[in-house]
């Protein structure tokens, strides 16, 4: 180590260079724009469309279920967490006479890989953007067809990638954060 380097180190110590450098980083964060999300009390992140959250079972424009109970989704599922039991039904409930008597998914085993939606020939099953899946009762980890047929709060057409104003709703057996999609803003994360 040369004399020049030692003098340089000494000057740095005398002038508190490292201390000032560290302090400038701290002060910089103090005056920069906050990127903290005030979730769940005030804000909720709405993911991009490519996000893979809770399953949804779609209907066509006439309200008929698109699922034809072919079971391809359950066969493609790497964790075998989808159960499909078909039945014959000519009442017009579905787009074919073969409809799902049971369609359920066990979210504890689900990887949210999207293989089920890739395998579906009718685009009946899609992974939506609902990610608040925690619940008090473990039975609610198995989501049934009846629930999944309901539209999710964030429509597929909505672009996402924004923070929405939100209301925190606490119920006896669950909590929900209701987002106002008309009141959103971009924020880098
Ligand atoms: S997302 Fe993947 S793991 Fe989950 S149900 Fe679909 S195929 Fe199975
Ligand atoms: S969701 Fe799609 S792949 Fe699964 S049973 Fe229904 S039609 Fe077949």
C-alpha cells in the first residue's frame, strides 16, 4: 500500500466522507416519492392481465357455461388439484349437453401455473386476478364451480398494473379489500 493511498484514506477520514455519503442516501430517501402501498386500509394493487390468480369459469354471451366437462384441465394439472365430474344436461345450461356436475379446485395444491387454462378447448377456465385467497376456515381452500362462475371484481378487459383506492371490509369469517377501479393511479414498484 503506497503513501499516496494512506494520505487519501486519512483525508477521507478527516472529512467524514463515508459518513456524508451514507447520510446523503438516507436524506435522499426522505425526500423521494413514497412507493409504499397503503394496503389494505386505503389502496389495493390491481395486477396486470397476465397475472394468474383465482380460477374463474366463464360463460358465453347467452349466459351458457362454456365448460363441457371434458376433464382436460384436470388431466393437464401437474398437482391434480382439479376435480371434474360430468353429467348430461339438455336444458341449455351449457354450450353442450355435457356439463360439469362438479368442478372444483383445491387452492392449497394449486401452483397457479396456468396449464389448466392452456388445456381448455373452450376457454372456460381462466386464471383471474383475485389474489386475496386467505380464509379463516380451511374448507374454503376448495373452490366450487358455483362460486367460480361468478364474475371476479376485476374484469378481464381492465388493463391493470395500477393502484386503486380501496375500502377494507371486515366480516365475521373473512376480510376483503374492495377496490374502486374508477379511481386508480400508476405507481412503480
Ligand atoms: S393453475 Fe396449474 S396447478 Fe393450478 S389448477 Fe391449473 S393446472 Fe393445476
Ligand atoms: S374447464 Fe375446460 S378443460 Fe376443464 S373440463 Fe371444462 S371444458 Fe374441459
